[in-house]
């Protein structure tokens, strides 16, 4: 876990794969589907939920859209975990993206419910 209850985007998939009863690729697919219906794909995710963190500080001016995060998990569902994610300032390493753990866990719960 990173600062303030955050988790790095590049470790979310392996974290989910090790601690969830669903097949990790199915879970990534359902997580992408949940993100696709959560908000317009071009809508930026609130910086509280997803932010860029590099060189020891957060950059809240760089935005990640719901569609970009959905694409990230879609790639994971196809067995191709992306090393970068699209942002308002171009591709950023997934390791520099911090996701609020409670937010992603809520989305995982919704994604899990979609399969039941």
C-alpha cells in the first residue's frame, strides 16, 4: 500500500490475482466493463481516486479518464498487462499511478457481482 491508502496501478492486477476467487483475467474484464458503465469514458477520474505520483510528489494536473483505466484492465483481461496508461499529458508508467484502495475495492465488488 502506498501513501494515504493508495495502491500502485501496476500491482493491482497481481494483488487481485492472488487474493480473489475469480479468474484474474475474468475479473479484469469485468472491472473494465464496470468502468465503462460508471461514467462517460472521456470523463476524468477524480484525483482523489486516481492520481499521478512521481519524484516524491503528486501531480493533480495530469488526468486519467475512465476510458483509459478501462483500457488498462481490458488489456490485462487479454493477458497483456500494459506498462503505461494514457493520461492528459501522454503515456505515464503504470507504476506512477496511485489508485485509492477503497475506491478500487468497491469497483472490484461491483465487478464480482456482475459475474454472479
